[in-house]
C-alpha cells in the first residue's frame, strides 16, 4: 500500500491506488492526497453538483469544479453554497 503525507488530513495515510485527475493538478493530487481526503472531495463535489444543478460535461461547470477542488484539497477549503443545510442522517 502506497502511503502519502496528506495535506488535507495533515498526517500520513494510504494514498490513491491510481491517478484520478490529469495534468499538473492530477500529479499534485497523486503525490499529496490520501484516499480518505479524495473521498471527502468526491462527497463535497457531489453536493456542489446537486446544489448548483451543474452539468459536469459543460466547460463552465468543469472549470468551477476544478477551482473548487483545488481550494478544497490545497487551499483554505471550499465553501458550501449559501443557505446549504446538511441532510439529516
């Protein structure tokens, strides 16, 4: 199992099994993001797609999601849509 020093979790954790995103950003994700952090991003991305009713194949939506992904994984964290309420579990 490949271990990485995850920048999201701020600790060593199991890394991704394979690259999940192309290009330079994908390389940074591969080297610095754990499976757990990636799963957190996927859940956040799903919420963004649903709340903003995004169509992921549209260039504008893809650019927005990539920007949010970079903030979530490497920045100060992504924000939730205004007025968003967590679903009851």
